[in-house]
C-alpha cells in the first residue's frame, strides 16, 4: 500500500507519459480546475473538442495506471 505522497508521484508519472494533447487538457481541467470553456480557449479548440479530449485523456490515464500497477 502506498501513502498519499507516493500515490501522487505515481499518478504524476503516469500523467507525464500521456501524449501532449491529452496531458494539456487533463492538467487544465483536473489539476488547475478550469472549466471546459476556459480550457478550450487556452487550447484554441472548441468546448466539445475539449470534452472529447478530456474523456480520452482520462481513459488513457486509467489504462496507464492499470498497466503500470500504479495504485494497486
């Protein structure tokens, strides 16, 4: 079992392995807590595209965490 700090480090490493397009939207929405419109504007994409990329980013992160055994 890992403590909170180790868990954060493991998740951060997995985030760092995401493709840039996924990493950017994930950080803006889930870490910096911007809303969809703000994130989309910063990324110069539509809000719908931001939602799609965020969904894909979360799925990719979940897969990476599972594959790497990050939180198991």
